[in-house]
C-alpha cells in the first residue's frame, strides 16, 4: 500500500468516525485536539485502526503520537512490519 493511499484512507475513516472536517486534518495538526479525543475515543480509534489495517494496537503505542504526521508514520511503520512477517 502506497503512503498516499494510507494517508487518504486514514483521513477518510477519521472524518467519518470522529466527525471532523477534512480540512482540519493536516500533518502538523494536533491529533488529540483536532479529533477532540478523550480516553473512550482512543478505544474507538484503536478499533478503527485494527479494522481498517488489520494489526493490533497497544495503548502505549500512542505515547509518542502528537500530530497527524506522527499518526501516519506509526500506521506506515506498523504496516511495513506486518508486510515483513
């Protein structure tokens, strides 16, 4: 899966699941603030990631994710790991 395809797919499910305007999702924007995430929303986000990309997410994986770019990088890295297995 190409990087642009991953980003497009990620943005699409974030817009749908968290009802955020597509224009608010930019690489440098703060993920938590933009999506207005609380602790329950993180669970929803984990489920959406697992359903859309087929890998398991651990809560501690989100420790270093601040921006959407961090989030994209995480998803891309996990998909690359999955492809190597």
